[in-house]
C-alpha cells in the first residue's frame, strides 16, 4: 500500500511474516526490493529490530521492506498501490526490473496502481486508464499510450513514441541475491543499540510516596488523618463503654438508660466522623489526581520523538495513561484510607489490650505477632513480580490492539489475523493467570497463616485472662477485639494486594516525570514575530487613502481621518502595509491591547481574506465589514529569512549519526530542492531544522539566529512542515485546516483553491463543515497530502519544508501543485525533498545528499553540468 505496514519485530520477521523460511527466495526478495545496501548499514543486518511503523527506517526503506514482503509471499495475486512513490528514480527502476517484471514475481498475476510513466507501462501486459472513478481506456500498453485520454492525462510529460521503449537502468547494482546472503551472514552477530526501553520492574520508593503526599496537600492530609483517628478512637470508646456497662452489671444494679444514651451518642459521633473522613478523602483524591495528571501529561507533551516516543511501544503508553491513571485517580485515596484506618485501629486496639493484660502475657504474644508480620513480608515479595508481569502483558495487549485497529486491512491482507490472535490470547492468558494468582491464591496463602497465628494469640489471651481472674466484661472485650482484628486481617490481605497494585501504578506514572524533555518553549529574548488581531469596526478610528500611484501599488498610504501624516504605507513590493514611524496599532484601535508591551516594527500582511495586495487591503481597512481580522508580522521576518547549516552532525537517539558535518547556506525566499537516494539524510535534515532532532554538533541558523538560542514556539512559528505521511484529525475540514480558528474563512477558502481542493470541498454536503473520518479514512492518500499543504498556505511560514509531499499525485495535479508551491509562498524560503527529479528543475538551487553528506550544491544548471554527478545521473535515468 502507499502507507507501508510495519509491525514490531525484526526486518526478517516483517518480510517472512508467518510463512516458512526459504533462504533462496528470501534473499532474492531482498535483492529485488533494493535492500542490499541498507542491510550493509543497519546494525545486525536483517535481524535489526525496526519497531512498530518502522521507526528505525526512512520512508523509502519502509516501502521497500513492504515490497520485499510482497515478493516473498507465496500468493498467486499481488496488488500494489504506487510502489514507486517513496523511492528515487534509480531505485524505482531497479524495483521495476527485478521485482515487478523480474524473476522475483514471475508466474504471478500483478495488479499495480501507479502514475502514468510510459517507460514502465510498456513492461505490462495490459493497462487500465481510470479517470473520475471509471475506466476510460483499456488494452495493451501501445493502445492505451496512443489514446487521447492518456495524452490528456500526461499533458506536457508525454514523450515521443520512440522514447516509449523500456530501457535498462544505467545504475549498476553491485549486490546480487548471493551477495545479500553474505551480508546478512556477516552482520548476524553484530549487535545494535536497543530500539525500545526495557520496562523494568518498578519498586515502590519512599520518594514517590512523599511526592504524592506533597501533591495531595499537607492540610488535606492532616484533616484526613484527624478524621480517621477520631473515627477509630470513637469506635474503641464504644467498646470501652460496653465493657464498663457489663462489668457494672456483674457488680450490681446500674442505670441502663444512661449507658444506652452514651452508646447512641458515640455511634452518632462515629457516623459523623465517617462522613467527614470520606469528604476529606475526596479532597485528597482530587488534589493528588490533578497533580499527577498534570505532571504526566505535561512531561509527555514535551518529550522528544527520538529519545522517548521512538523507544516506547504504543501499548505501554496507553496502559499507563488509562489503567494506571484510572487506578491512581480512583483507588489511591481508598487504599490510603483503608491502610491508615487499619493501622490506627490496630495500634489503638493493641495499646488498649496490652495496657490491660499483664506483661508476661505480652511476652507470649509477641512471637506470634512477629510471625504474622513475616508472612505479610513474604506475601509482598511474591505479589510484586506478579503485578509487574500482569501490567507488562497488559501493555503488550494494548500494543496488539492498536496495531489491529490502525492496520486492520494490512493484517487481514497479509494473512496475519490468526498469528495476531494467538499473540493476543497468550498475553490475555498471562494477565488472567497473574490476576488470579495475586488476587486469590496468594491472598488465600497469607490469610490461612495469619488466621492460624491470630487464633493462637486469641487462645492465649482467653486462657491467660481466666488464669489472671480478669473481669468478665474486660476479658470479653479483649477477646472480641482480638477476633475482630483477625477478621480484619482477611480484609487487610485484599487491601494490601490493592495497595501494592495502586502504589505500583503510581510508581510507573512517576517514572514519566523525569523523562527527557525538548528545549524550552520560550526563551527570554524571543521576539514576537506574528500577531493575529480581531477587531470590531466600531472600535477603530476611520482611515482614508491619501496617495497612490497609477498601478495602485507602492505608494498607497493611509491616514487617520482628519490627519495628513501617513499612518500606514504599502511596502515596496506592494504586498503588505507597514506602520510608519511614531504610529502603532493602538493609535488606530484605542481599545486593542494585542500589541501592548510588544516592541519593534510590524507589517500588516493580511486583512480578513485579502493577502499580497496592499491596495485591496487598504480599501478593506477604509471600508471595514462587520468584523476585521489582521495578521501582523515583524518586519525583519515578513520579508523572508535565510537558512544556514554549519557543520551539523545528527542522528536518532544513540544510533550512529545520519548526517555528517553538513554545511550549506540558503538565501531568503530561495526555493531549494533536496535530492538523493533513500536513507541518505534528506528528511533528517528537515527534522534538525525543526529541532525535532537535536544536532549533536554544529549550528543551524534561521534568519541569522541560532536555533539553539530560540524557543521552540518561535522556531516552529517561523518554520512549517508538509510531511510525506500527512496527519489528519477526526473532525470537520475547517477544524483540520485551522484547528485553533485563527484565520477567517476567506483565507481558508483561498488555501483550498491553491491546493486544488476547493471543488472537492464545495461538492461536499456541508462544505468545510463536512466531517473527515478517523485517520482520514474517507480521503485518498493524495488528498491528505493536499490538505496538509493547504495548512501551510494558510499559515504562510517564512521557512517552508516539503518532505515528498506530492508523492501520491498524478503528474498533472503534481505540476499544478508545483506551480502553487512556487507561487503561493512568495516570501517563504522553501526546502523541498523530492524523489521525482522533474519536480526539482524549477527550483533555484539543488542540494544532493549521499550517505549523510552534501555532495552537490548549486543551481540546477550548475549541478547538471557536473560530469558524472549524482543529480545529472538521476536526471538521465529519469529521462527528463
């Protein structure tokens, strides 16, 4: 498919799946998918753990692993969706010759959805041409390529009939199937760095408990403790009053009504204390839960991609943020209350009993109490590993659920349903076994031994009390309290099990408090580069146009009505309005506080939906509609910014560096194409510019500012990214294009027009308010890419990064989008990664990467003239 399916495992497991392993067929599939050179680089060769979604691989490498899987599968029918979209020209030609039309898939029926490439289409037996959801042409390649429908689709990309003969790629591939086998054998013993963080057993620490107590609040805990203490004390006082009543009855007549009133008063007091205790527990729970949730979410939202998220399975995150968070929110106060209530009650009761009984009896009882505590200690040491195994298996279950839900079609299509079901059943069985052992078997074990110890202890109290000739009422209360404690130990074992589970959940969550963090969002010296201001026409002073030249650009100026001095003047390029010296937005809109405390000169770059036309913006300001929306950019950034790399070395987590001392300079507003083979560091360069990856050495400058001295909010305001795998949210089109509702509808519609989506959105029943399904299920891959591009058209960032953002588009739409990219961002510095060489020919400069270094840098003409150069060979291979 266009989005390769990669699951958690090694590269070999992702290729072989659940089929039997055959050496010759396997190595032939790897060679046909052009993975030979990659295996020589990856630590461990084909035994490298590539992780869920292929986090260790580039986009092209993930696509080729998926192609190798298709070649290895013993299927009579193979369906492929644009297998050349994510690879460069030379690699695509190798895949076409060795995999699609070569021996790797010989004898099978192959259905390939692809772009109209005449050279490749000539190798197929039959071609179907689709347009508007229907087949418009069908026949042999010669028949279809000669049709008017194909000519209309191909347009300017159509070649002469003489060039429509398939030609072998001039790129020499030094690896064959036998050489691939030798590479895998050589790399077999090599160990790479761990892809995932190992989930260790979390031991409860006093520091965690102390943190939770601080989060709960000192006064909340004090009130809660006093409530529990009063409750248990009144409970004991009831027993003392009852014992006194019995002793008095044994001596003579007493006032029974007086004792009944005393007991009723204490029972009512106990009930009141119970209600008070529950209220205090709710305050403790609310305060602590809020603090835990805020700390965990804040830490996760600022965690780096490569050093945290790439090392955390999705199931582990889901388990901690669902089960562990729910346990911490709901059960910690209950467990704390139960343990505190039992402990206070136990201590008060034991002090009462030991104060009455002779000291010789106490010496006989202490060994049995010690033995009971020893059994509890053993119980704790046994149950903790079980709880860890249960939670670990639960994380694996969530991970499998996520894969099946997000990749249901791929799991079924690759025949992995039973395999995933078996894995899920194994993890489910582990969860059930651990839960049963910890909740029933271990609890029964400790209860039986504690009951034995307590039974012996009660017998000693009774026998020694009779021997010491104690009062009947006092002895009865001692026996009743001892039996009550024995009964409470049954609940204690359940409480202790729950408490261990709860504290373990809290400990697992607190581990996320200290995970690595990205750079600060804001730095003290960060300037305000962009402002969005909404105004009511009644809150602004009227303006009037005083001067303009014949063309309507350049000399347009605005004055406050009744004044002669220019308030706003058009910029030299006629695309923005600049505040004149001595004037600020507050002078025009006295009630506007948007620029209070903001220093510097700003340009008005948009008024409502109007952009790039100072005259129209001036007219809109002079005759404001029902509402006014302004976009203001700082003057030093509105005109464009340059980008510079100075000896940058970078890589993912602790892996080997991907970029090696990369250096280049890009002038403001320059359009630069980045080319190179898959895995050479093109996308990594873009991620370093956004500081998604931190450079290990060297410096990166954006607008003459070192990115390490900038807050991430400023940097990511200046830099926008259109990724290859576009992210789409469940919600309306309007929400997906402008999630924070910062821009007016006119600006959004203009972005849809520029990205060639306006006709499609207008045809929807609710227009921009029409819903997009989860993960964009009701959109094609190409429409997702166009939607992602439309977001940047709305934002107009000074630096725009395009990472193969048109790979799923047909040549005609791609050419239109290419014109949009070059025309819709007149002030943006553009860095575009592309595998289709023809998309780079209209750019100002070209950077060619190879193995993490810049090997060619210059204008298109300069790099084409390099004899034997990389770019020249790529253009020649593409026959452009």
